[in-house]
C-alpha cells in the first residue's frame, strides 16, 4: 500500500508524467477530403433542383405589368395579338 506523504500522493505524479509523455507522442496531421467529378456534378444538380423547387412558377410582377397594359385600349392591336399568339404556339411546340 502506498500512502501519501504530507498530503502528496506519489501515484499522481507518475500518472501525470505518463499523460504528458503520451501527449508529446501525438503527431499532428491535416485531414484532406477529395471529391470525385461525378459527386461534384451530382451536388450541382441537387443545388439546381433545390433552386428550381423554391422558385415560383408564376411571375407576379410580369402578370401585373401585362394587366396594366391590357387596360389600355390602344395596346390590344392586331400586331400585339398576333405576336402573343405566335409566342404561345412556339412555346407549346406548334
């Protein structure tokens, strides 16, 4: 049995010495991460999909602008109607 002398425990000194020695033996190294080109493409596709889901389908600012234009009786001319119809048909592939 080992008893402390004047309140000092000799085992604590040995344990502390071992902790210091073990800490000195630890080698520091930096971690590295490498990402494959396929993973980069998948991450970009995921990001683009997330943006597409968060983007509203209806552009309220454009709708308000067009509503104001339609209120003007001079705006609805034959050329505007033909241009709108052509744009609509080309958008749906006709």
